[in-house]
């Protein structure tokens, strides 16, 4: 993305762009592959800084986190008051607030700028969300305006606000991106599994939708991904991609911040969790082994009250299973030896969530402390399976009656996610690879792959993406 942004800058109005990468080999590759661009390549930071006109402006495109801090440090050692450092990566906005404070204390301008559009956008015109000071934007604004996408004559860049505002808004952009991709993937899954359409036929449906209210880049590229055929097997591309969706963190940050701000972003949170569910094959495989084929949903011979009771019980089992998953993950991350059975034991009395069925959790962990999810314990597997038909009737009745049931609904979707042999996470992986070269794994062979979407659409074996 960094090299494409540099090419974009170099292509405007006789610009000359100084480029530097900690690996000189990469810089050489860029300049030799693009002799048309006016690049001045440097092998050291000192030479790079010396080649810039004043006030100096440097745009950093490196991995968020410690890598960004290291580059800021070496640049700031050479920069002078009034110079501008722009971080164009997907930084955590709280890091950007800190960095802005540190650099402004030295008289330097630090601008955290969210840049969206993936590799192609960086080259042809991205949407840019800069923060930082008004003063820095006076110098930076015209440069960013010259490389941004333009719609109706308006460049897709604005001074979002001070210090971390740009990266904050980019984080939310990515949260919405997660929700959008998840919704499109759910639509695909419905058209495939309920509608019985092939990926190629669904591609045509999306292409048609793309000329109406749903017109968008993500719908457009989804159709491209669905139309793609795997050259090795002749199967639809989406069927050979491993259905475990990856993520780089911005969706998680969006949800964490929304929780802090008290803003309900359930759609974004469900999209983040859907990727997380997809990435736990051990739970999915174990659960599929204990749940049978979907039951017939009888519409007579049951009472509404009893259906509600069963939906409540099944959803409650899911909530406890998820809570214990979180305890297991926390224990692993922080190095605690937490005895799950002992926790269930002490929760049986005194506490607010005390309940009869905690004994069942004690038993489940006594039987097998390493079960991948409580839902595969024979008692709980049977409990949710027995309640399944009622659960489905209640969630659909609620939807038809306009009664919000986010708890019942999301618990049932979680159940269905674990029970599905294939998840549309494969399509999310295809979308991520299309716009951001984020790579994917195949379901039929080891390795990490990338399709040359803007080239001849062949597949190459590659390293996992870190950007
Ligand atoms: C963009 C993208 C870009 C990147 C995301 C993908 O706006 O151009 O959002 O920033 O592709 O980081 O995020 P995940 O890897 O978490 O899906």
C-alpha cells in the first residue's frame, strides 16, 4: 500500500517523491519497476530527510504498533520544528493521541491519517481521514487532496479533527466495513443454502443488485470473488478457501471503544464475533459431531409458553458456554491456572447468576476438563438439540411480531455457526484478499495464498499478510 501511495504522489503534477524502506532492496525494486515515477530513493534515514524540501513532510506506511514508534523516533531525530510526520497506517487512535503530544512537545507536527481503499485505492485515489493540528493541515491538505479519490469534483479528504480524530474515524470505518462484509456474506449464504443458487448465479444476483440501492464497491467485488473459478480444481474459488476469517484488529477496537462509549454497535460486534467463531475449527468440528441434522419444525403440538421456556434455556446454555470460553482464553493469555469446575461450583450459591444447572457445568468439566466448548458435553448438547425447534419458532415469531430478541437471536446464530459445515467466512476471506491482499488459506492444501485480482487472477503462494 505504501509503494502504491508513493506512486500516486509521484504521478501528480510533476511531483518528485522521496522514498525509503528499511530494506534497500525493496526501495530498489520499486524504483526499477516504476521508472516512469519521479522517485528519489535513499538507503538511510539521514539521506531521506536531507532529500526533502522544507517544511519536510513524511508519510509513514508501516505496521501499526512498535514499528510505527520506531520510525517516528528515527525521523524525529532528524526533523526540525514545523516539519510534518504523517502516520498513514491503521494505528490505534489512542497511540496517535500520545504520539501527537510527544511530537508537538518537540515542535514537530504529527498527523495520524486513516487511509482507506486498499492497494488499488492507494494508487488510484484513496479516501483519507487526517487528524492532527489545523496548522499541519494547511501544508498537508493540498498534498492529500491531490492524491485522494474525487467524487462530484470533491476530493475524498477532510481535516477530521485534532490529534487522534482521523484514526478514530478510520477505526469506525473499518468496523462498518466488517459489518458490511458480514451482511453480504450472510446474504450469499442464504442464497446458496436456502435459495439453492450456485456461486456464479449469486455473482449475477449481486451484479444486478449493484445497479440499485445496494450499489457499492463491496457488492461489486463480492460478485468478482464469487465468479472466480479455482484453476487447480475447477471448483468455485469460494469453495476452496478455508472458511476461517482473519482480522487485523480494527473491528475489535471499534467494539471495545463502543462499549466504553456506551454505544450499541451490535451489527459490528456480531461481525467481529462471526470471524472469531469461524476461527475456532476445534469447536465447530466437535459440535458438529454431537448435533444431528436439523429437526423438522412442527407448527402444531406445542405451547407458546413452553417454546419460550426452551428458547430461554437454550440461549442461557449458550451464554454460559461463551462465558466459560472467555475464562479459558483469559486464563491462557494471562497465565492463570483456573479450575473451571471450581468456578461453576462457587457460582452455585450466593452470586447473582447462581442456578441449578451450574451443577451440570461442574459435571461437564469433571467428565472432561478439556472439552472445546460446554456445548459438546452430552448433557448440554442434548439440551440445546431438544430445544432447537422451539428456539427457531420463537426467534422467527419474534421477528414476525417486531419483538427485539437480540439475546435469543444471536445465541441461535451462534448455535448455527458451530453447527454449519461451511461458513461464509470463506467469502469474507475472498473479499479481504481482493481489496487488501490479506491472503487466505485453502481448505484442500497447506500454505498461504493470494489471487492476483487486479492482474491475471492467477493464484500465487505467498507469506501471510501483516498489513
Ligand atoms: C481499507 C481497509 C484496510 C485493511 C483493513 C482490513 O479501508 O482500505 O480497511 O485498512 O484492509 O485493515 O482489516 P482486517 O484485516 O481486520 O479485515
